[in-house]
C-alpha cells in the first residue's frame, strides 16, 4: 500500500471511530434524559435482573460513567441513582410534569452568608415533621458529625438532586446524622405534582408559608413526595435558623462533633453539591 493511501485509510478509520464514539455517548445521554428510555435502557443492561448495574454488565463506553452515577459509592448503580443523576433540560432543575407551574423565585428571602469554616454552629431546637418531639442540634453532634440540608419542595433544583443526598444517607447514616430543615418556599405559587400517603398523585399549589400550620403541611408533603429517608425538622415562622445558616433557597452544611462548621456550603441553587458531600463522607 502506498504511504498516501495508508494515511487516508488511517484518517478514515479515526473519523469513523470518533463518529461512533460521539454517537454512542449522545445516545446514552439522550436515553438518560428521557425517563422512559432511561428505565428501558436500565432493565436491558441489568442482565441478572437484581435491580443494579455493575461494571460487568456495562458496555465499555459506559463503564467510565459508573463512578459518576454511583452516588453512594457501593460499586453499583441503582435505578434511583440513575434517575437522580440524569441530565436535566434546565441544567440543575427537575423537569416539569404536565400541569406543573414554577412560580417566581422569592429572592427577598436570601440572606448574606455569615458562617465560615471553623465557626461555632448556631444551636437550635426545632419540631420534627411526621414524628413527635423536637430535635436539638447540639444533641446530634455530640454523637457524630451532622449534615444539615435546607430546602423546600417548591425549589426545582432541590427536587432534582435530593435523592443523591438520600443515597448518601443510606450509605453513611450510621456514621453521620442527617437532618433536613424545611424553610420558606423558594418559588411560592408553584403548582407541583405531589404524592399523598395513599400513593395517589395530584397537583398542589404551594403558597408562601407564613404560618406554622401551613409550613408543617408543606414539609410533610415534601417528605412523602420525595420519599426522604432522613428526618425532617421545620424552621419556625421567624425563620431564625434559615437566616443563621443562609439556608434559602437550598444549602448543605456539615458540622463536626466539636460543634464547629466543617463546610458552610455555598449559595444555592448553584452551590448545592450532593456529589461533594458524598466525597467528604467517603473520607470519614
């Protein structure tokens, strides 16, 4: 073969390889973004039908995605983990379902950052949601480090990413306490498809929570709809805890057993990083 022809053959081969690789990755991304295609793809790859995808079941082009999808770092991927890390049409927000409406963000609720790494975490006592009694932060961190999650059901990025936090709780809940603090709505006047205790779904409007009874109802609906495994507490109507931690609209704060802030988190929604939390938990 002449050198010129050999070079053209190499170029053609590389072009074909690049096209196939890009097409495969694009198809995978498209399937992951579409809920029906995602579940169909998951079940087709789950060769032993155990509800998990392992390295041996994945095509070579997808094996690099295993670590990204494996939120609880157990070496395999569940359908919930794939759902939680699926690409969103609006970046980090949950896709809207028929009839859903996202109200304008209530930006006046945002509080300037005050806490820094090493600061003493402001103590609080708040009522539990869905169970009797109350929780005191200092009682929690005497036993083990604490992860505080601030948010509300009307925040689309919160709904889109909270299952990644839930996966971390299931993996590391014995070593770290998790507590969600339900705060004022991020997008009041939103209409969201929610799940009732009987499993029936319906559209519900979420106005701003200016009284304790309404906030309690919203917090209970949030825990049921999102199927949260960790406990939820409710910030009082004075919003004192949310202000102290600059929790609105969403935030993750980690606290050590000495009562000091390990990581104050970043402003939400861009600063809400469940993957960063998972990495920190793995190093404990």
